[in-house]
C-alpha cells in the first residue's frame, strides 16, 4: 500500500485537478469507486482527466474495468482525455503490464511526472529577485494568469482563457498568484491545501524572463504564507525542466505519475 507521503502527493493532485471540473457551466467532477473523473467542458485532453484514487495492487481486471469505465464516460461526451496513474497504486508486476493494457484500449503514454515531496524547503542558494505578488481574484488577474499559462505551456489562447479566465474555476480550493516586476507580470503559481499539505501547481514564467529566479521566488513566497498558518509539508508534480530546481529547493521524488492520452 502507498505510504503516507505518496498518499499526500496523490490526494493533493486530485484536489488540484478539480479546478478544471468547475471551470465552465458544463464542467463536472464525478467521484466513483477508486476513480475521479474531471470534465472541463472543452475537447482539450489535458483538462479532461481520469485519476486512480485507490491502490489496486496486482488486480489487472480492476485496472481494465476502470480504464473502460473512464473511456465510456468521456466517449459519451466525445471528449479527448487523459488517464493519470500513480505508479505506487499498482504492484511492480502490474506496473510493467500497464503500458500494454493502456495501449490495447487506445491510450498511449504521454508523459511521466515525478511526484515530489518536501517536509521543509532548503534555504535558497542564491539571492532571489523581488516580486510583487498579487492574488488572482478579478477578471483582469484571471485574464493575466490565462495569458501566461497559454504562452508558457503552449495552450491555445481560447482554451486558456475559457478555463483560467473563468470565475467559476477559482471558486474552489485552488488559489492563483501572479508575480510582477516593475508592474509587468512575469510568473505565476497556484496552490491548494489538503490536510496539512500544500501543493504547488501552474508554476510558469514567460520565456523572456526565465532562468532569473522568478519561479523560485514566487513559489517560496506562496509557501512562506502557508508556513505562517502552520503548514510545512509541500508537494508538487515536476516537469523535466523544473526537476533540477525543485531538487535544489529540497524536494525529493517519491513516486511517479504516468499520464496516458486517448487517441
């Protein structure tokens, strides 16, 4: 069974992705046995997600059942979708079989995201830039956050605006932040709290402002606010480009999330 640290990473991820399930009037979250389904209301696979929420160990029949159940739910609405699978929810034997099982159900491997955990961050190794941090909370800030998401992650602007620009999306537990330098927005982060754990998401910096410490600066300010409320443990899912930074900050990889996309 997954340990408490892995469980903390996985549970926080599910909570964060619920953001997409409230972005639009036709968005939805369906919590089923061992499965959460997130519908963003748009035919954009990255924001329509099935997530395994309980360990199934070596039960290949159960994995097949959950894949087929997810497929039927998304296909009914004619939506492209992804399946997020925490490696530690499967036995080693079933983990080796999983890519073949997904392939037989027309899902191909898209990426593998390290799930990272830190009891408390290391001090910064360099002097970080000063940012003015503003919370996302009105149409202008939502639009700015959407613009940075679209540019940094190469999301179609109409999709980013429809989701991140939505007041409904920000009505849940995920809180967004924008970092400004000389009055200009350069970086973003979002956070959500589950229990005594804060998760960091949507960490992005505009291309022309990268490698200057802005991402680390906004992350640390958001985390420092959580520290003041008594929360110290933090989690995140890393991209390959962010892994080195997060390790220097004190994060360690404790699991992996395999992401499959429906063709």
